[in-house]
DNA sequence: TTTGTTGCCGAAACCGGTTTCGGAGCAAAC
DNA sequence: GTTTGCTCCGAAACCGGTTTCGGCAACAAA
C-alpha cells in the first residue's frame, strides 16, 4: 500500500477546535475560577459551596457549555454510550420493530444524556467480533443483546470481559441457574400463548395446534410451554402431533401449518409463536380454500403492522417494542452506573389485539378433514 | 456439558483500566521504541523506515493493540463515527428499509474502522436539537440526512456549523441552485416513474393516473415529473385530473385512488409514488370488487417486502436500501477525510420487480366507469 | 575535510477534560 | 495564643493517544 507512505489528509478547516464551542478553560476563566473547581462543580462533588455551584451551573447554561464526551472518557473510561449489534443474516430479520425499538432506546438514552450506537454483523461469529471491537475501542460502555438464544455466546464473551450488558429476552432455558447474574428485560410470551389457548378454548375449540419458532432461541421454548400450560388450564389434552417447531418465515409457517392440517384429525385452531409464520399460514390456507376465522382460527404473536392489513386481520398479541427499548436502555445505563445486574430484571406482558382470524369453530375437526380432502 | 455452560468469573480488576488491553506505551516498550514513533508508524507518517513500520504493524497485530477511539479523538478531533437521526414522528416511518440500510451503512463504516451512531427525534425541531447535541459532544464527525425535504432546515444548520453531511435524496426542487456544495446519494425515482408509465403504455393503457407523495419531500416532485415525462415520451396527454398528491399512508393511497376512480373517465392504470399508498389502494379497490391487474393496473415504488405477499403481488420499482447505506456511509467518510463535498454525488437506479398487479387493460376507461357505477 | 542534506527516531508539548492533593482561611476548642 | 478541624478552592498530575520539533547519524556534494 503506497497510501501508507503519504501523510494522512489533513484537516483543512483551520484549527482542530470547533468554532463556537465553549471549553472548560474558557468557562472557568469567565467565572474567575480554576477549571478543576468548575469541573467538580458540574460533576456534583461535595467540596464545592452551593453558591459557587449555582453560579457555575448558570454560567454553563448561559454559555452553552457541553463537555466533549470523548475528552471526559479519556479519564473516566466511560463514553456515555450504549450499543446494540444486530445480526443482519437472520432470515426473519426484517423486523419492523427495529424502528420502534430504537426510538424507545434512543429516547431513554437521550434523557440521561447518553447516546445509542448501533452496528450490524453478518453472522454469529461476526457479532462477537463486532462486540469486542466496539468495546475495545470503547465506542460503548455496555450492550443490549437482542434475540437471546438458549446458549448464547455473546453473554459468555461479555461476561468474561466484564462488560455490562442486558438481554432482550431470557436465556438458559432448562439449564441449571447459571444465569443468575445477568440482567434482562423480556415480554412474557408464555403467558400470551397461554391466554391464546384459553381464548380459543372459550370459543369452543378442542383441538388446538401450535407452530413454534426456532428452538435455538430461548423464547421458542417459553412460548411452547405457555401453549402447553394453556391446554392444561383449559382441561384439554396435549397432543404431540399438534405441535410443530422451527418456523421462522412465512414459508415455514405455511409449510408447518400444512403438516398439522394434514392429520386425520386436524386442529380447528392454531396458535403461532410469531406473526410472520401465522400470516404465511393464513395466505396459504386461503389459497387452499379455507376460510380463516371460520374453518380454522389463527392467533399470532408479535403485533407486526401487517397483521392489521391482512384479511381477515390477524388476532395477535402485540409487543410494545418502543417500551421495550425504553426499559432496556434505562436498565442498562443503571447497570453501568453501578447497580447490581441481577437486580435489573423486568418482565412485561403482550397486549391482545383482536382481529378476525379467530372465532368459534364452524366445523368439527372431522368435518374440517373432509373439507380438506375435498379441496385437494 | 454443565461445565461448558458456566461462565468465567467476572473481571475483578480495578475500575478505569480495561483488563487485557494493550496500550500504546506498552506496545512501544515491547518494541523498544518510543510511543511517538509507534504512533507515527501506525498512522502512516512517511518519516518512519519501512522495516520499522512493518515491525510495529506486526507487533500491533500480534498483541491485539487497538487505539481507544476517544483517546485519539481528543487530539485529532475526530471520533471516526458517523450518525443518522431519524424522525420517529413521521406517519409512514415504519420503513422496513431501515434494517437493510443500517446493515449497509454499518458494513461500509466497519470496513474503514468507523462506527455508526443512530438517534431518533420526535419532531423536526427536535431533529435539529439532536443533531447539534451529537455534534457538540462530538459523538459523530458527520451525518447522513435521510428523507430530504425541498426546504430542509437540517442542511442549513449543519452547513452553518461547518459539519460534514450527506443527503439521502436531493433537495431544493425548483429553487435556484443554492445546494451546489452539498453531497448526496439518491435513487432516480423520476426515471422509475417514467419507466412505469412507458411500461403501462406499452401494455395498452392510455389513461394512466398518478398518486404522489407529500410535496414537502423533494422526491415527491421528482417522481411526479418522471410520471409526466413518461406520458410525454409515450405520446399521451397529461390530464391534471389524473394526478393526486400527498399520499403517505395506506389510507391516503386508498382515498386518493378513489378520487381518481370516481371521474367519468377513470384511469385504467395508476402509478403510485410509494408502495404503501399502492397497497392501500389495491386492498380498497379489491374490497370494491375491482380486479387488480385486469380492471385496473397498479405499479408502486420502493420495493417493500409486503409487495411480494400481496395478492396479486405488486409490481414495483425496488430500491436497494443496503447498497444505499453502503454508498452513503462511504461517501460521507470520504468527505470527512477531506474530499470536496460537491464532488461526492451519486445517482442510482431502482429495479423493476414484476408482480401481477399490472397487465393489459381488460376494460376501456368508459367500461371501467360503468363497472364502478354498478358496484356502488 | 567541511558543509549541507536526508532519513529516522525520541523528547516533550498538547488535546480537554477529571481527579488527587495540599493549603489558605476561618471558627471553635484547648 | 496555639491547636484542631472544617470548608472551599487552586495547582498539578493524569488519562492515552497525536503531533511538533529538534537532533543524531550517514551519506553526498563541495
């Protein structure tokens, strides 16, 4: 590389100092105080008289003084930034949550004068590299880890590095409590699934199927368990034939729904762990000639916008991504500021949004099977 | 198994110093050189012998040395970060592009060892405040401005501050060239609209309508002009009755499409400036009993994923958001590094994705009007 | 041999903050 | 009157890099 041998391009815009910026020195000079006093006054040190402190704070406000975060960071070691790395390789990655989530997280961070950095990675391994790099260069003081897996390498990495982090979702399903020290925020998908089953049961359904998500994700297990709990609470038997797992895309949802519908006694209602899979099934079932909400009822989970625009609209349990962003950012910052990670945990509930995709069964399971035979 | 699941103990080492990090001092000591020499070697200064440079670079790699970006920033004034502020208040803000766009921008930034920071704002005014704050605290060295308006306050602000920025979209439609110094990247929506009209004309349509977007955005004008150009190229007259503007949501699209269809001589095809509006119209028209792609043809623009899942799939001009992210990040970084802003401009094309929403007209405009009368 | 050059590197200043440490000033206690 | 203790502030070190400047060799030209 010949480029290495030449000087890096210089900043042509004169001095490196930002034009209108007020520096700590200047603020101090303006006040007739030393910069150390001013700094301590602004940072809440107790050895500053309250009158001086008030004077400093006012002057800072008037002159519009803002410390450079990286200048502070060099001494404090903190850049007042949190980060999230998303894996853009995931098949179901085009989540419309992202914008809402970011809005929430950024807002919460802004309120505390923090910022949010985001990065993408192209694989699981790459995610680890990006996390390391961000932390080594200290672009962030802590991380939000979205889409937690049952066994999640990110957690191990960050923990061994001693880097603050918070999970969006829980982890370690079915494993001895080795996660006691981690903080997390999650939506109780299990209780939503449970309620979905109860709702369908109340409508008169007795054969209720379930199409779950990729078991590598922790939530997949929780939602499946919630489905099972719901059956139990409704006094219905659990038929393993009515359970499918691993659907992440619309196509998956359609395919796995078909499997369930192909049994001799097909379900008259199906609960899906994700909206995407549910929508895929609905479209496919309609193509086959089934009437969603009458021949077969469907309930989803996530609350993606498409649910509203499907016909019939999909009944789903909606996750407030914006609120999730707010909570996660807030909890993470509290952790970075010194609170104990294990104490920073929250579980929120999803909200039922009624569409037209579920209703009382028009046909018995047997009749439905006959209709399906007829259609093929 | 369980042993694998347990995590290494927390890093107990003192506060400020990162545990395993290698500092410039240490790297220099390890090499028996002064830290200034090592620094210059790594930064491509010419007064370092190539053998020394090679030795330093190798040692840095082996020891895993990474400079703290904020420590560099304090002297250089650059944090090697770019940022984007999105306005989460916008009604059509649910763009699924965001993830793709970020993936592209982050990837491009990562390659150059930069990072991408993102923030959200709640209004136009708030956007300006967030931009100022980010720059004052030097969380970023430059900005990507998405969704450019005809008159865009962000540009004025950043320009007056002397902050590097690049537009995603053009600006200043119909105004004297006041933007000659700005750099931008855009997709030629106008040529897509033009091609859409030509395509419909070739299919046999002679009355082709247009539903545009909010005129406050620059692209709205360009796309409308592209539509007009297409008519001209096809030798068709421009009928002002067939033009609507300001549709941003699905609901808007449905409403404004209805306006066009209510004329005595309704269009047999409509070009929409956005997919969202087009999808809204399609759903509404289908509810009325029209057959999309036969009674009325529809072409959209954006290439959002829903197009594929609509029935019929929407014919649309798809924007490669990922590529846009790559280019914008790359150009912005080049600008920050000293290249002239006005030289950093690129215009890309959208790609036609054929769906079933357009086809030869089954009915004449007159017949279509009669059918519509019949339906109501 | 002397006098530039040139190539290469080290010492030290510097960036803009934070934090430590010590000392001035004053009041209360002895 | 001295000592003690407390409040409040300034001087200076410090964080981890970058950049300036000067100097020492080695070599070429005079």
